C-alpha cells in the first residue's frame, strides 16, 4: 500500500543521476551493456565481464612497474664528453635543492604518492571483494580511491618528460633509461585499469558482500 | 523527454551519494553504503566556484608575466615566460611541441575559466535551453584541466636534468609556482561546481511560487 502513496520506490536499483539529479530505476544490466541518463545523456554505469579481475591484475602489474621505475636511471644526458644521469626521484629532490618546495611537493604527490595509494587501495579492495567477508576498512579505502584519482597526474608527467626530451635533444644527446620505460608501462596499466573502474558496479559488489 | 523537476531526487527529499551513487534519504548524515558525509546540493556551490575562479584569474597574471624558466648558457642568463617559451619552440621548427605547450598552458586555462564562468552564469540566470551541451562542456572542462600542468612538469624535469654549472644550467622561475597554483584552483573550481544545479533551477522557482 505504501507504494501507492510514495512516488519513489525505495529499492537499491533506484539511483539519482550524477549529472542532473533525475531519479532512475536501473534495470539489471547484461555484460557489455551500458546505462545512461534519459534526460542528460550522462553515462551512469557500464557492466563488463570480469572487469574487477582485470582491474586487479592491471593494478598489481602497474604497482610493480612503479617500483621498478624508481631505482634506475630515468634520463641520460651527455654533453662534451660528460655524462649526466637523473633518476625519477632526482627530479623531485633537485626541486627541493633549488628551494622550490611547492613544486617538489606537487610532483611527489601527483606523480608518485597519489597513484601509489590509489593502486594499493584498489588492490586491497578487490582482494577484499574476493573473500567471503569484507576485510576491514574496505569502504573508506574505496572512497579514498574515488577522491584521490582526480589528482593523479602521472600521465601528464610522462608527456612532460617527452616534451623536455625533445627540447634538449637539439642541444645534446639524450637517452631514455630503464626507469622511463618502466614508468611508461606503469601508466599504460594504470590508465587501462582505471578506465575499467565503474563506481556503480564496484559499490554494488561491496553492498552485496555487506549482507 | 523527461524534463520535470518533480523527478529530481532533491524534490523527493533524497540524495544520490557522489562517491557510490547510492540513493540516501536527505535526513541521513552519512551515506549508508560508503559512510561518506553527505553534502546536499546548495547554491553555495556557485559561490565557491566563482571565488576559486577569481583566485585562478589573479594567479594567471603573474604566471604569464614572470619568467617560468631561467637558462644559463655560457655565463649568459636568459629568462623566458610561458609565451616566450612557445615562440622559442616555434622558431626552430619544433611545431608539434610548440602547439602542445600553447594549447596546454594558454588555451586550456583560458578556455576553462571562460567555460566555468559561463556555467555559473547560466545557473544563476536559470537558463535552461542548453543544459545538455553545458553538461558536456562541464565534463570536458573537468577532464582536460589537469593537462595544463604539463609545462610546470617539463620545467621541473629540465631544471633537474640540465645542471652543468657555467656551461649550461636551467632554473625554474616563480611563474611555475603561480601557474601550478592556477591549475590547482581551476581544478578545485571545477570540482565544486555541481552540474545538478542546472536541473534544480525549476525546484527553486517552484518553491518560490508556493
């Protein structure tokens, strides 16, 4: 009887569109189907076969590539018989040495710490979803992924590296090091993994596990 | 086409969590799925966006007029601004990079500030005929905003790589800090703008009529 007086059914498949706040009752999606808002065309969710397993695999490999990007030379640079080498961390440390703490902090957070936290949280959450019961702190960690992911600028650092590579190559011989290639693969895996991540689908899985 | 404010979650005293999309009752202080604190849609969102936009415009002035990079070449020091950097890349013929830097550090920030001002304006004057295009504009603004940082990062990489004493060395300038601040404030402005306000317009009108 309650349904007659209430406009909106209180079921979990009813959501509010993130673009225009329209109430939508989502049908059960098949694999490969997408749902978008009838009023503002905002893409609401996409269900893909095995998306969460793929994200887990990509996150783990991305994190391994990130670790390998740290110790080895990032760029070699030789001029008049002298060789200069910088590692990924040097680009941050040298900013500190030049008293540009703000840029150093920005680089450290957006290209290293935030992607690393996001990857570790994603791995934890996805492992937790494969258990029978959710591991502790699953919800806050997943929430932090969605909060931090907007501040990830790792791929921008990669483009900036390529730009400075071309800028210097007219002055001296520059070679890309092992760390650089590892960083490239880190970004490929990161971007591929994040493109599969869907808010609605992953939180729905969390909700199902909570019961 | 469904275009009735009565179908809005806000009108039904419900609120969709922005993190997990769960529909919550407006009286709930926290989302029932992800336990996030819920902030309801309010018109303060526009004020925050405008305040952050003004900050970014102010930061954009020193970012363009102060040097972003000092180059020390055989004892001679030259300072270059953002626009000067684009010109110095254009002249030797490295057009693609000049275009990338020009788009990322001049076109995108200006376009972003204009787009967000337009969106704030169209919400305040309750303009309703181009809401779908406006939403697309908002999404594009949100997506490309980060890419302006490319120039700051390139300066940081060049400065840490080229340190050969008097032969050649590169140092960052204060414009890099101002520009980074500008990018961050425009990103915050885009995040604080709530596109749902474009469809909530009618709700306020409706309540005023009562």
